[in-house]
C-alpha cells in the first residue's frame, strides 16, 4: 500500500550542493544466480500462476511467522477484500482514521458501513478506548500495525466483545512482534501483509493472509481464483487475486535474507534516535515494551512551537539538501473526499493532530549510515534556523 506523495505541497528550493539525492524508500533486492535460474525455469515452463513456487513461499512464510495458514494473494488490498467478504455485506466495520485509504476502501467495496475510531497518541495505532463504544455493535474491527508497530490486539478484542471478530491490516507489519514475543500474523481472525516495493519484505507486488481458521483459509484459496474451487462452478463471487510464480520466487528469495535486513533496519532507526532524541519538538512513535516494529516507515511528529518550525518548514530544509520526505496520512481517511457525507466527520482529535504534524524520514534496509547522518544534520539545521523556514 503506497502512500500518496505530498511533495507538491512543499515546493523544493534550489539545491545547496551536488550530493546525490536521498530517496524516501527504496526496495532492498538481492538478485543472485539461483533466483535468476529459477525465474528462467518458470518462464520456460509456462506455469506462471498456481504453481509450486507459490506453495513453497506460503509454507516458508508460515514457518517464519509461526502460523497455521498462509494464503498468498496478488496484493494486500485483495487479501483484505476477501477476508472482509467473509464478514458479509451490509455490515458495520470499525477502522482507524489514521491509516492508508485501502483499509477503509475494502469495506466500501464489500458494501459495508465504515465507522472511524481514533488512534493512541503514543503508538499511533487504533485506540481500543476510542472504539469501545461502537465495536460491540459492529460486525468487525479492523486494526492496523501502523508503520510496523503492532496494535494492542488483546485490548481490541476486549473492546469488541466475544462476537465481533478482529481483523488486522498488517500491511506494514511483516517481521514485527507483539509484546508477548509472538510474531505479528497470529492474532485476530486474520492478518494481511503487503509485499509491495515499499515494504521491508517485498515480492515486487503481492500479499499474504495469515489465519488459524481452517474454513476461512479454504474460502480465501477459492476466493482468490474467482470463487472457483477447480470445477468451474463458482461457489461465490471471488476475485482474480492470484500471486504470480515470479512474485513468489522474489518473495521467497527475500525471505531467506530477511532477518538480516530487518536487524539492519532496526539499527538504522536506533542511529536516527541517537542523533535526534535530544531535539525538542520531535516525537517518535512508541513501540510497546517487549514488542518489535518492522519500521516500515520512520514517522516523526513535529511540534512547531517547540521545534521552531512546522513540518512543512522541515520538509523544505530536507528538500534543499536533496532529501525526500512525505506527510503521512494527510488528509486522514475520515476527512478524504471519498468518505464525505452529509454528516460532519467524526471527532478524532488524536488522528487530526497526527495527520497535521506527521512527516516521514528516509528509511530503507540497505540505506548507508552516512545518509542517516546527513538526514539528521538537516533536521538539526531546521531546528537551529527554526522560524526562518516557517514562512
């Protein structure tokens, strides 16, 4: 799920030097002879979908995540569509306002009524207290592991009650861990991961759905192939949501090196924090004690009064040095045009504040340490020069 760029909202001044630009994100790929040979074999075989490599990728991912079922799909949105289809049409679902648009879109496509809830001000994930009033009357609660930090699924379950399933938009969360030490992927009715190029584990494109429910897993496998179980008598209206064999090969190859790159990514975030934690007016995301984030993105809240400039001023300083940044998620989902109605949008004060102050800094697994230092130097300059950049 790729965010919409807000670069146009912050025009770049002239570059101050000729150093290479630093992108916001870049996929970490390691093509080798084995991968290229396997891709050649697939292309020569003519079996480009529904082949053995998708099954191998599913099995390897299930072993890594410690889950019962993994169903590979064409993308995360398709996976969420199929999971929420199992909830039924004309139902109510609760989603966070601070999320990527696909989290809500899948409900609308399933003819479900989307209700919005607020986020926790520290973890930026769906706040169980915010949805406690609506969740017991809803038909599903959809939490999100925002930027890779796991949401409080146990608290969401308590808020939802025993009859309301919890589904997790885990687009950002492959490799994350819950506070109890278990891998993200094993809680809720299902968790759905994205493997797009912006994610720590990428297959080029694709998604993975995890579940411990045997019936749901079978429904997902049929649903990703038009609802056709193999006899061309569709049991229900499904999708063409199959993962290509070549994507499975790329994902499987990336998974083999993923633990190394995940640790490397964590080290880069530690370097950012070490360089910037002392600056007033910057707030990083809290990762609950015992939990682990995949750090799909490195978000920072900017308090303009304490920092000396607003996030737009910071973005301009970064851009002048050839450093990309992005405003995440602004506008928040409950204020986007597609979700406007005759009634006023719900009051989500934390979400609105996050959307107005959030900026993401460059982060990718193979990012050089000196580029992290360069970004931090620019952030510190924005703070020192402060108000001059706020105009």
